[in-house]
């Protein structure tokens, strides 16, 4: 899979320097587009990033409400254990 993209001998035979990070990144990305496993990996990464963004936005808007509710639950539990 990605071994072919990161193969140092193959890169040097093609005249590409191992010290050039942009060439390495370009080769890695192009290998991901050629291989179906890489394509699925990219799709899963995009889905994961989208889910993370949605969770952050939801927590931003509902964070105070959730915090207030959890504080009320904690206070109720604390009161129940001290009086009971």
C-alpha cells in the first residue's frame, strides 16, 4: 500500500530527493488517490473531522446548559447522601 509511496530506493531511482518534504507529501497523497484502501482512509478521516466539528459546535452552544444540569444533579446527590 503506502510502502510503495515511501520506498526510498524507488524515490532515488526516480530522481526524487528524500530530503524534500513536499515531494514526499505529494507522493503520499497521490498514492492514496490511486489505492482504494487509501481512498477509504481519507473518507473516514473526513467523516471523523466532520463529526468532531459538529461535537465542538454542539458543546459550544449547549455547554452552559449541560454544565448547569450536571451541577444540579451533583448537588442533589450530595444533599441526598448527607441527609440520608
